């Protein structure tokens, strides 16, 4: 509670007889230094009653007013003092602090600079000036000011601490870490320094050290809610979700209105597959802080994973309305729109172009390339992905990195993930060079690519998790291509070409894309060794007498639109069953959602089987339990459809009028199975009913699908790679021709 200042004292005859003014001032100063501010205030007032123009009394009264939160009064008192003595550096420094507290930052900066001009060795003024420059978002100037404060006073722990914070803002974490370490040597009990040191170590992926730093912070300050929340985040990154949950709950006990801790608790609950509890935790964070974008983003992701894309889109858009610069949230919105039945191709591509205008276009660098414009020389290809490990995307593109023509190409892989497994090692063994870019900022990655002399840079991620599209935005390579992994369009003119096929992008839709669309035999390559697959079983219906339909697509693709058609099908064939398998079905809330849907549709629960996550081989064996696969909609399968075919299970798909909704149609067209492609929703169910009526034909098809696959381009990845490399050579020749033409015109 702020003290109530006593009224200004009036001079009396007794005051005149009292000890001298300086003695009274010294008494007031002693009270001030002892923290007895009310008594010090009264004593300074008595000095002013005797000598109204007493500089030090006015200055000290201004300081007490600042200390107790009476900022405007503080400024008025210090200004009165300065009017009496304009050469007093300490008064200008304190005036700057008051102005900074009033958020009058430019005036505060000028006041600190006046103090420094009067006293060039004034470390505290340099320190305060640095802090104000940080508030003004001038980190380079702030760092210089803090460095000068430390030079003048090497033991200034607060200056070293804020220097560390400034270096973090400048994305110089190693130097920040050194600064925090210096602080801790000076002040081993500085809990905030341990906390920020932990966050720096976490950013450097030194997780065990980060955890130890947070633990020291809470040991020094057991009620340090922020440190408990940060410790929870680190425990989550260490794949210790139970401990992460406990740490965040401790943060919440200490500070119930801690929005970030509620958000972090939600993330831990997601890892523990407690989706309903996670949702409640994210919602609590937003209740506390309605503009807390991390929780809005996380709710968007959660609803998208559950297949409720309409709600997910609303949360992503809410976050972007608060902060339009959230590039990852914007990419999540784009990916979610690909899964949403209410978004057509035009809307999907327009959102990508909006993403480009906000995030990518300002980064485009028009520069001359040093690449030799020789159309016939060896070409350096760079592939960028976060999925160089056991991942469905790697099942598609891995052959590009291992089966390339080494007499014509060099391949460098730029990996944006710390995950490594046998697939990673295989890719590393196959490429010319491997670059780990996970911890590098976009600008540094672009510089690396330029220094590597990449001629054609290929994006394998699109707008999926872990993409580095802002590297491509800087145009570090002469030719840039989106292909294979998730080539649904980036929205960036900096991406020169998108490799697709005429099924997923019909000729009449090419104008909707920012990139130049070029066609391959199929939008997908398949790289997995056929020998990895378990044997195909006989048709299950021959033994059971009932058709079992199935879908093994991830849960986010299983929308209400898909469920409605599957329920119609089950009603049309009362003896049929449905098997759904997805990793997300280990979550009870996800299982409950599906079972409730079918129950409302009148489908008996014993007709529905739900399976969760297994090893890849067991995932493939599960196909032996179904007769016909049902593609998801509006976003169909890709690798899942190819795996189904390899396991002898034909797929009924709907040719939905968007790129993501046509992937299975592309695959089936390439395999000569166009009779399984429905042109409309009604035909989707009709085809499934019709095909299930001829078990003999189904059994025969099951027996030959793997051979059909092997005879296609999917079964010959080396041939597919040659087609892609031929396209690369054409692109390179075109670029070289443009360079030669430009030089001729300029000369």
C-alpha cells in the first residue's frame, strides 16, 4: 500500500533554533536509507520548509515518490531539483527512471544520455540506458550500452543479466549463456539468472543441463512459478510427460492465473493422451488471458487432430487476428483447410498466397547467383525436410536421395529434425553430404545453401510441421521446387515449380497456384522395399461370411463427412463391419467420439473395431483383417493407399475436387483401378456396395494387387527418379539459357 505523505511542514521559530539544515538533511537521508520512507518524507519536507530551494531534499523527495509509485509527483520534484542544479548526473539518471516507468521512453533515453554526458563513467546510467533501448526494441544499441556499464563496473550483476537477455533477443544464445554464467559467479543466489540460463540451454537443445538450471532456480526460490513452468516444458521435451505435468501443476498452485503454465499443462496432457483434460487446460489459459495465442494455436491443433476442422480453423484464425506474424500458426491453418470440406482449391491456394504476402514476400532477396550457367555440367540438388526418419513422407521420397545418378548429380540433404533412426542412417549413407539445420535460423540456412552452391533446392514438406519455407522465401538457389513430400502449393512466387500430376491438379486449375505446375507420371513416389511387407492373407470375408471395411488413415482425416458415408454404407450392408486403425485411437476421447457417432447412426457397437498405434509391420498385418479399404474424405490417403494396395486391399476413393482429395484417385488411376474411383458422394457408397457383392472377384484382385503395384511406376522407384532427374535437367537448362540471354542483352 502506498504511504500517505504528510502535509508540507511550515517553518517556525523553533525550526530556526533547531540544528542546522545540513544536519536535518542527514537525518532525513539516514531514515531514507533505512527504508523508513514516511518518516524520511516528513524530514525532507522539514528541510524544504527551512530552505525551499534545497536541491538534495527535492531530489530525494522525488526519489521517494518514485519508489512508492507516485510517478508524476516524482517527475515534478526531480524537475524542480534540476532547475536548481542542471549539472547533477544522478538527478538526470533518476529522472530517466521515472520517465521510463511512465512509459515515456524517448524522454527517458534523453535523460540518461544527459547523465552520461555529465558523468561519462556513470555505470548505472549506461545500465538504465541499455534497458530503455531494449524497451524501444533497439537491441544492438542496448547491448553496446550494457557492455559499457559492465566495462565501468565489472561486478554489475544486473547489467550482465540484462546483457544475457539482450543477446537472447539478438539470437546469440551461446554468448547469452556465457553472460548468465558470469552473473551466477557474482551472485550464486540469483534465481532469475538460473531460470533464463535454463531457457537458453533448452533453446540450444541441451535439455539435461537446462533441467538442472531450472531445478537450481526453484531450489533458490521455491515459489518461482515461471521456473516450474519452464521446467515442465523441458521435462516434456525429454519425453517425461508425467513429470512435466506435475511441474506445471506446481506452477499453477503457486500462481493460479499463470496462463503459460496452464498451456504447458495442456501440452503434457496431450502427450499423455488425455485430450479432454488438455482441452480444458488450454481453455483455462484463454479464460485467464483471452489473447494468449499459444493456447489458441494448441486448441486449433487439438480439434484438427480430432477431425473437427471447422472449429480448428476458428481457433487458428483467432490467434492470427491477435498476431498476424505467427508463421507456424498460419501454416497450420493452411494444412487444416486442406482437411476441411468447406474449403475449395481456390480458397486453399488464396490462403497460401496470403501467407506469402505476410511472411515470405518481405524476405525475397533479388541477387545474382554465382552458380556456373553450364547446362550440361553436374547439378547440385538440395533436399530440405524435417522427415528424414521413419515417416510416411520418407517412404515416398527416400529413393530421390539414394538412387540418383551420381554421374550427373550431387545431392545434399538439409535435415530439420533431431530424430534419427535406421531410415536416417540409410539416407545419410546415400547422399553426397548431410547438413543438420534444425537449430539454425532461416537466414543462416539460406547462407549455408548459397555457400554449398546448390543449383536446385527442393522442398519436401510444404506447409507441414517442421517446414523451412522461410528459407525458400529468401531464394538461396537459382531454381526452387516443391515436390513429393506434401506438394500441395506453397503460395510463394519464390518457389519456381510444383511437381504434381494431371489428376491432382487438372490443367484447368494450374492458374490457381503461385508456382509453375509441371507434371510427373504420378504425384507420389514410393521408396520402401517390397521385402519389408508381411504376406497377404486370403480374403477375410471368405471365412467370416461378412465384408469388413477399414480405414487406416490418421484420425485428423476422419471427418464427419467421411463418417456419414461410412455409416450409410454400414446401414446399406447390415452384416458388414468396420475396422478403424490410427495412432490417435489410443486416446479414449477419440474412441468415444467415433463410437458415439456410429451409435447415433444406429450402428451396433460390436460392428465397429478400433485399433491404436503399433509397429509398422503389425500395422501392415492389420490390413489382413479387412476386405475393402475406405478412403477418408475430403483429404484422402497417400502412402496409406499405397500400403493398402501392397497388402492386397483395394481402396474405394472419392475424387474430391481439391489436390489433397485427389491423391488416392491419382494412385488408382496410375494402377489401372479407376473403377474404384467415385465421381460423387453417392457413387462412393454405391461402389463399395457393388464391389463387396462379388467375393470371388475381390479374392482374385487381392491375389494380384501386389503384382500390379510391382509392375507400375510405384514398383520401380529407380525409373521414377530418372523421370524427376530429367525434369531437373530441363529446369536447369532453362535457367542457364535465361542467364546467357540476359548477359547477351546487357552486353
